[in-house]
């Protein structure tokens, strides 16, 4: 710190008639003191990347972003893409299977089940339980088999959560009594809200008796004794 000194002797030598006022100089600081609180943050903001060189830091960030992109793509495909509505051999989940050259449907019920659920000779743990029911267009709507379809979806979801993904699931197969029923069931959604479609076999339209009764249904289902049906 520098100072300007006061000299009384020099001041006494001034003439009494002088109009100039005596000057007194006081010590002046060389620089302004620092404020009591710094404007910069006093705590450390170090991160796991702080010890890396700039080049290594950029490479690490790029790798993390690439990983997030791959995960987003994988999950997006699995949840946004609608599942296939046909079996491996092209058999649709919902079809009337209108006869081609005869009065018989183009695909029998046993052939339909084989296409979608595999051969009945497979081990039982590799086959689903098959829930058979009949419906016309009126019963296939919200208050009928659509509600039953949602119940089966929820049942499968709860069983997977409790017993794991290898648990035997249940599949609802609707034997439609008219073609409008086939169209309605074919628009059912799965447990994720995707338009997967329900299983609707319309071949029964061409082979059913004129008067449908519980007795005729039981006799029709007897051909499926080699499957877990109810």
C-alpha cells in the first residue's frame, strides 16, 4: 500500500494571503478488497468423466448415446409393431374358410388349430390350453366374447407374472356362426392394446347343423380329444 505524506513545514511556508487551500493526502489502497463472498461456486462439480481427457470424454459420451439409441429402437419395435395375424404357414387367425370346390370348409378345425398351436403330438407344456366357444355377430361384440377375450388376456398376463414366461397359456378360439362374427373377432386387441386379432374359426358356418345346440357343439368338439380343450 502506497501513501502520500503530509508535510506541515511546507504548509507553514504558504503566504497568509494565499487563496489556495492546504491539501492533505490520506493513504489510498492499491486495489479494492475482495467481496466477502465469491461470485463463483465454492463447491466441487466433479463428475465421473472429470478425470478423463477431452478426447476420452467425448468418446464415452458418444458410446452412452449409442447405447440409449439401440435400447430405444429395440423397445420401440417390440411394443409398437403389431404382432402377426397369421400362422407360420399363412393361416389367418380370423377367417370364414369359405369352401373352394365343395361344401366342406377350405381348412378344418383340426388343421386350423395345428397351424396356430402346433401338432397335438407336441409335449403338453408346449401347447396352450384351448378355450372353445361359439358366437354370432351379436355375441361377439363387447358384452360377449370380447369381454371373454379380455379376461383370457388378463389371465395369461397374471400367470406369466406369477410363474414365469414358460407357463402354459390359454387361447380363446371363437367358432363363429356368421361371417360378421369373424370380422369382429379379427379386430380384437391384445393386452398391450395392439390390433393382434382374436382367433376366429368360421369354417363352422359351412359344416354346422341347421339347429345349433349344446349337444351338437359337444359332438363337434369330440374330435379334439388329443388337445387340452374346454
